[in-house]
C-alpha cells in the first residue's frame, strides 16, 4: 500500500476498506518511518495481505476515542511507543518531563502513564471480548513479575494487569504474522498458545509441556534472592518454555521467535514507508529529526551492558541487512527534497556489530558475555564488511557525508587488528567529536556494568587520535559516564572524578543510573545482589548519596563545591579538598 495507512473512517472509505483487520494503537505520534516500531509492524502486516489502521495517541479519558476506526475484524494491537511510557514521562529523579520527543511539537501530556494497561482497559470497555495483543518495549520488558522503580515494588506481568490476551516480546514481525494467520483461520485468541516470541495466560498447566517454572509472583515479591534467581533464569534461558504463577493465572512464555533471515530483514526495510510524520500534524515530531536520514543496518546486540534492556528485548543473535538493501534505502534519500547529502547514521544497537558472527557450533551462549572480561574466541568481528558498506554509501552520487552516531563499541573496534575500522572512522565518519561510553573508570563498576576496563577505552582513544592526526583532523572522543550504578560506592565515584580531572574532561550534564524494567542492573538495584554471582552489591538509593555522586562527576562546577566537599569529608578524602591541580574543589576555599 502506497501512502499513509488509514487513521479515520474517511481514510478507510478512500482506500475501499469496510472493516480493518487490525487497529494498531500507539502512544507515539504516527510517523511512517522504519525507526518507529508501529510503522514496522503495521507495514509488515500490510505486506502480508492484512489491512491495518493507526490510532495514534488517542484520548485515553474516554472509550469513544478507541472507536474511531471501528471494531477490527481480527484484533487490536497495542504499543506504548518507542520508549517505556514511564521513562518517557519521568526522569531518573521521578520528576515529570516537560517534553515528549515522540509527540507533535514535543508537547507533553499526549499519553498516559502505563500506556499499555490504560489503552487495553479502554479497548475492553469499548468492545468487550475483542482480541487484544500487546507488544513493544514496554510490554516486552514487563512480561513477568518485575521490579517497578516508580512504585518501588514488584508488579505483576503486564499481560495480567492489562487484561490483554497475548503479549509479543522482542522483535515482533514473525510472531505478529503467525498470530494474524491463526486468527484469520478462525482460531480463538485463547487458543493461540504455540507462537514463538509470545506470552499467554493459562488457567492451569495441563496443556503446557516441557517447561521451566519460575518462582511465582508472591514468592518473588517476598524474597529478593528469589527474585534475583528468577530474573537470571529469564535472562539466560532462551530455549525453554517459562511459566510463572500469578494470583489469577499462569503466565506462559514461549521460546523467542527465530531471528529473521537477511532476506526477510531486507524485506522489512523495503516496505513503502513514507519516512515522515502524518500530514495531519501541524508541528514536527522531534524524534524524527535525528533518524529521518538514518539507516538501521543491524539487529541484536552482544554488548550485554547491565543497564541496557536491548539484550533482554532483542537478544544477542545478530542479523544484518545486505549491502544492496542498505544502498537502496540510501538511494531513496536522494529523491527527498529535505536531504542535504548527509546520512546521519548507519547502525543499530551497536553500529560496528555489522558483519559480526558467532561461530560456536553449539549456538549462541546463554551464560557467557561475548565481549567481557575478554572477547569470546567464537565471536568473529566483521568490521571489514562494515567498512566496505560505508565506502559504497560514500560513493553514491549526492551523498556528502556518512556519520556513525548509533554507538561504537570500542573494545569490539580494537578486535580489528589491522586498524582498518578505526582508520576509516577517523577519516570519514566523524565530525569533530566521537561519542563513546566508557561509563566509568573504576574496574569494580565496569565489571558489574559489563563494560571493558577504562584501559581499553584509553587504547581506543590513542588509536583514534593517531589516525585523526594522520589525516590532518582535529578530532577527539567525547565520553559518557554514569553515576550511582549498582556497585558504585562513594569511593568509586571519587575514582571517576580523579580520572576526569586527570583527563581534563568534565561533563556538562551528569547521567544518573535509571532502573528500568528488564535490565540486570535494575535487578541489582532492587535486590542488592548480583544475579550472576549471588554476591551482595552496594546500591546507592539515598537522595543525598546520589547527589554526591552527581556532584563529583561535575566537580568543576562551582555550584557543586559544597556537595563535593561533603562527599570528600564523608569518604575521608580531604586530601582532595583543594583548588590546586590535584584537588576536586572549585570556587570555594577549603574549610
């Protein structure tokens, strides 16, 4: 289907659709671009012969808003949006955000808190027993009983709390088409219990076979070590059926969907996206600006950073698009009058994972991190293929520059012993600053984060600066650091501050750890345990303790001198309470 998908009855009449097969309800504005999940899922369904309408940011205070496209023939699909709705609405300090980058004009207030549950309940009020399938990042990461930072307690599976019938987790193309085929064939939604990549509810386990049972909702809610053990099973077991007893039902998770083949992934990105926001919007959608001329080339991530949910959501089985597929998407940019010759990004969860393979005959490991503490012998980096692809993109007539902005894993970059990737990166794909995320300088903290030690970051920086100098460019690395991550004590925060002092870099903004559902670090935050080892982990939860760590990250700011001084006294490090080169106090005399 060319053009935008229907958003009202008028569109349906013009497209000769009497009744839609599916209505997809999303908490984001309707942007028909492959960086927006609702666009991918709806286009994929249409590409398989189903009609889909988009209900974007409906007024959730009335059930009538969910009737705008009528009752769908097969069911409603719900996605809270490209972000978890609570992360979208609140900062790490639990303060309400003033902007929503996924809404027209960046206007806040266009979606409710806990969007998935609210939408599902309103649809149930409006249409009774219509099939409701939830998916996207919010649903995927809340598929079992989980820790909720905003209420500071364990909440039940979102499938149970929302009243939906099915949950699609991970990348949902395969699962959603299988569900569509089942419903189209006359199967009741309650009987669609066999699709990989889905979670369903069961009254009992009589028809569930060969499963691993997790501790129940009540059990994980009462004992933190049990929650940690349950989370570890969820994170590492990607082959078995998992079940968890809840108060009203059993939550049953089928194994993950098989990853798409390269041909199938190419098909996803060849669908007729309009690559712009719906013309009904009078203001731009800010989130589109950075990605409009970006290209997603890979899926999956072997980084497994403890604070990132991508591993739990996408998995670490990698797949990347063919060169022709990526080049065809870039060539389509040339016809857009807004394209000025700059491709903003070619990447994915980690840009330089393109071409990387796991060669383990037994398959991808569930219990070993691929890159830390040292790269796995079965991981074969493919950066030469990535460099080749980037070179072909640069060669397209009308393309002036190809940037890499979706993140470079520096320890992976160093696996290329020829230095080709770093050389090409410095020569062609950076404009002044390269953003990297070493995250911390304390080895104790980076180990818990699943990040390489700071020495590997320094090794990369030396190589990057050397290659930049060779081509006559003044370029430097802009690092990102994080405070208050589980395991980060005040002493560790001082180690980071001293490292920044010695490196001459002090960030304008301090990134504080945000405990979001589905991450290993959030499990550590709640339980005070490292599930991987069973050992206790220090967690800074006090407002003052977090403030001290933030202040140390920005010790050069004179406004932080009081808090920095307090932190140094508490840590018995008054040797650093000075204005000199070795001191961490600025703008205030030592007291």
